[in-house]
C-alpha cells in the first residue's frame, strides 16, 4: 500500500528539490575500474563500485507506468560521487530518487547519465522511473528492439576522480612521421575545500610497446573541476594509420587513464584509439589527404553485440565502409566500428518529417523556439557519446526534419565544441547550417 501511494504521488504530484540538485550530465561513457587487470579485460565481476539497475513495475496510472528498484548504497559510496546510467528504457521518463526529482528525459533512443549524489544516502534508496509519453514525440526515431533496461547500472567514483576526457591522435602539422596525443582530462573535486587531484595516462602501440607515460597533479577548488592537458609526440604513427574499408582491421593504440592518491592508484579507465585524419576539403571527405569514397549503408545496431558484429562484417565484405545510424547507438557499436575500420556518420535523435516544409515559426518543430532546449539536449547526447571514437567521420543534426531556429542553434553549439569533424544536415536545403 505504501509503495502504491508513493508511486501515485510521484506520477501526479510535485517532487522535492535538493539544494545541491542532482541532474542529467553529458560525458564520455566509461566505467571506472578498481584494478588495472580488470580494466584491460573489461571484467566487471567483483566491481564493488557498480550496482545493476533492473527496475520492476510498481503501479499503473493514466499518465503512465511507474517502475523502480530499492538500492542498498554502501557507506563508502556516500563519501564519493554516485551516478546512474540508463539506456534501453523504451519511452520517455521522469527519474526520481528518494522523492527528489532528478531529471526528465524525452528521447527514448539516447542513453543518459545522471548525477545522483545529493539525493543518495547510506542504506536503502528508492530509484523510480515514471514511464510516460514524450512531450516531444514528433522528434523521435523508432526505438531499437533491445531488452528493456539492458546495460543500466549505478556506479560510484571517488570525490577526487576523472569527470570526463577528450582524446585524439592528430598528425604533425609539418608532415613529419609522428602524431600528437591530444588528451584533455577533466578532473573533479567533490569536497567543499581545495584538494590536490593527480591524473595520468599511458599509451601502448598496436604492437604492445609502451610509448609514453605521464602524471600530473593539480589543486582544484572545492566542488569544481579543472582540465589537465597532455600532448606528447607519438613517433612512427604513420606506420599505424587507421583507414576504413580495408581487407585488414586497422591498428588501434591502447590508452589507460588513471588517478593516484598518496601513491595508490584509485581508478582506471581503458580505451582504444586509432590514428586517423578525417576532414572535409573542397566538398570531399579525406583521410590523410586521400579522398574517401563513401559506400554508405543505413544501419542500426542489432539487439546484441554478437549479432551486430556478424552484420557489420557482412556489410564490410560487401564493400560498405560508412554507416548511417538513425540515432545514437550502444557504446559497443562504436567500439566495433573502431576495430573493424568502418566510418560512422553519427546522427542525433531528431526526425520530425511532418510539416518539414512549413518555415513559419512553430510550423515545423525545427523552427519552434519552445523546443530549442530539447533539440540541443539531443545533439549534446549524440556528441558526448561518440566524440572519442576514431570511427566518427561526421555528425548529422538529424534526419528529415526541416530547418529553422532550433537547427541553427544546434549547429552553432556543435561547431563550438567540435573543431575537427564536419557537421552536416541534409535538410539544410542550401542554408549555412551544414558543412556539406
């Protein structure tokens, strides 16, 4: 009875607001590991800082369905930062924790992460999702047919930890036989006072040779972040160029990010990175100055990684080298494209084809200022999900959705953060908000 009453209150009534409010965040999707060997193997077993999230139905109301899970939070988590990763929800939803509203998400197709720290307490915590119709349903692509709530989990990080990062291998501007590792690590301090945070990395060649290692300490004011930049030269990189569509899979460098405190390593974040130089020149896509003849295929990941791998191999065998998904995909999809050597033109979950030709204000959703924040949310979700993957050739603002104010603002934001890859939009119809 108590559960049902609480469920109804969530669906129909206002929720409390925390002073230090939790909410949705945009950042690279990487799970922090306690041990290096687990990070290298991608082994989550025994990972004490991760709790699977598999909510169960609680109540049904006219406005929607309530699902939730009671989560036991260990004491150690209360001295850190707690996050929730959600994907494959299948519909729009409102997220609440212990009666505190965290966020509202309209796009069912895009994975999302949330900072829960202010709403979490030691012991029993109630995490609820009110599943409902999207308030921007006209923008949605068809959600993927995957198991509900697959790959959903809570996880914790130390208050001194890696909040995010941006990484790429870029060619030397003078054309010499080396690349520069362009690495920016965003370090965070969750305490109320200044604290030193030590972050570092190492990088191994595709042949397994240690190429570089570095660590740096930065003192960060309380409850804030700072960016630590590394830019070492990686020699003989042109021997390991990442190219798409070849008979062999392209070589990948292995990079490990980590933090250290009082000589002890606290977290590891693994990733793989290719050395590519994709750009748009004279209306043509190029990689290392050579034109890329794109053999495109519209493709969305299958229900699981194994099936997707088989389908991607088949597309590559047919001569396809560029994939066009309808919306952001699971993280492992981009991993597979990195490994196989397949370009991806990533696309935001925007497909408002109805009224696309009506350029009056509010005539098409793309020219309705009331939806500007939702457009930007979807473009940001796409960008932060895939920006560190070598396979990304370009970003598309959406599908057939007309043009207007919202697409202009989305283009301006994406160009402000992405300096290397082009931003394209087929429905720009000759206007300035498309690089192609």
